[in-house]
C-alpha cells in the first residue's frame, strides 16, 4: 500500500486513543501511515502519543513563531501532532511538525478522494510524503460541508491524549474540539494571550473558567504534558527559539539532565547558595527544562 491509497479502518483497529473515545465513529478512512491503538498496557516511554494542536483560521502576527516553539518542544518524545489542516493555526502546527521531524496527522471534514484546494493540498502531500497520515470519517467522495466539521473535531480530540488551544476567538471550531476533549476526560491546555486580543479570547476564557491548564511559555509544553524525552533539543535550538540560558545555568543543567533531585541534593552537589540555586532553577523552569510539583523534587530532562 502506498500513501495515495485510501483504506477503511473499523472501530476495533482505530489508531491511538480513538477507540476509547465516547465520540468514536463506526469506522474511518485513512491515507498514509497511522500508529496502532494505544492500550492500557502500553509502555508509556515507547508508545506514540497524540497531541492535538488547534486554533483559529485567522491567527495573530506571532502565530507562526508560537506554533513552532510549541511543536519544537516535543522533539525527542513520541508525540504525534494532530490537527485539522485548516488555514491558520492548524496548518502552522502541521508545518512546524514537518520542520521538526515530528509525525503529524491531519483530520479532514471531507472525503479523502476529493480535491484539497490550494496550499492545503500541498501541505497534505507533504504530510504523506513525510510518513504522516490523512484521516476522515466521511466516504471518499464527500465534499466539505459546514456540518461536517464537528465530526472532524471529535476525531481530533478522540485520537489525542491532550488538546492544546493555541489561539482561538470566543467562538470557533477549536473550542468545540476542547469540549470534546473535556467530555472524553482528556487533558486540555491553552496558551494565554493579551486580555484585549480577539484571537486570545477563547483560550483566555477556558483558562478563566479553570477548564484548561495554562502554557505560559511554549517551551514548557513538553514538561506540562509529562512526555519523556529520548534525546532533547540542543542549546542552539533553544537559542533560536528565543530562549537564552546563562553559562552557569547551562553548566548546572548538563550535570543534572535526566535526573530527579531534591532541593537539598542540588545544594550539596553544586555548592551553590540558596539564591543562586533558585535563580538557576527558575531559569530552567521558564525554559521548560525542569519542573517540580511540590517545590521539593525537581525533574530535569531536555536540552543536550
């Protein structure tokens, strides 16, 4: 089978978490390569993880950089970026995944045998050429209708362990995807934005109501998701993404990367005073290279 072939998948063989969704269809169609179903017995350190990244078709000026930094934080994990191939945030996330070498799946609101117009068609081809996949609930000859989009959004959420609302207006398909994720008890995150920004109003509303967890810094997405890294991005890549670490912080991180340490252990092993250590830990947390849930144990896994 090559990437141009359309094949049908029954519910028992749905990829990732779709088979465990309360909104799953009876079957789906696909082109390209899909991961296997995720079972409760799967090894979390080796199992592909679907991460939905969705948003408005008319994003803000910084959207491309924002999407790139979010997606690049997933490098070195088993994440698969899932979105809807729409103009705007969806396409930017697919493009960032291709650039980062991360697998990506596009879920469509039309049959896979119909023409995908313009730049979206070019992007769909690039996804298939890179070993990703296109998915649809609809028969191959069904064209896109407005009424088809909720079904697409259900599948996006159903495939994914977590959904990230990158930028969204107060109403839109991204918020519908968020609602489906919430009903499936999947994790929901949102990127906060300016209080008077229209493209941030949807994400801000989810955060204000306590429905979503915030991603204050794009590089911290991987840490927030709790995804183990098999490698890690380089300090050079972090710098290109706008994250510049001090020399002392880099030296400290190279000693603790991949470990979990208590604050006392970090003090005794580094000979740093409390203020110096707190400054370095804050810098690493802001870069998404360290996290703590109790301010006692610190986890380090990231750049190399």
